[in-house]
């Protein structure tokens, strides 16, 4: 599904495969992150949000996911929550310098 998600022409198929995978293994955070990302690329933000919300607590150290999650939040009208995530991410980066 990941390779399908990179190509806009096959992304809908990737979403279908990720949805099936999540249904079969609902506890797999990585699948939820991937499904949320593929849905976000399809601009299906409201559909992506529950998967991203579910994955977020386990993915706090995943910079790519955090960036995509904050973007998604801005797209669904949750900019204040996104700002908090961006600030936390910047604070974590600055403390590692």
C-alpha cells in the first residue's frame, strides 16, 4: 500500500488497502499513521483525523507524523491544537541542540 500511496494515480487503491489492513489489525499504530497520511494526501482531512488522533499518542517522537498531524489539524479547523503541537515539536528540537 505504501508504494501506491506515493503516486496520485494509485493513491485511492492505497487508501483501500490501508483501510482493510487497519480493519484486520486495529491495534497497529503504524497502519493508522499511514492511512491518515494517504487520506491527507487525498485531501480527505475529516476522514484522516480519527486515524491520526488514534496514532498521535504513540507517535510523539515521530517528527514526520507530528508535522503531518499538525497540518491535518489546521485543515479541519483545529489550528490552536496544531500550534501547540508545533510549539512542542520546536521545543523538543531546541532542547536537543
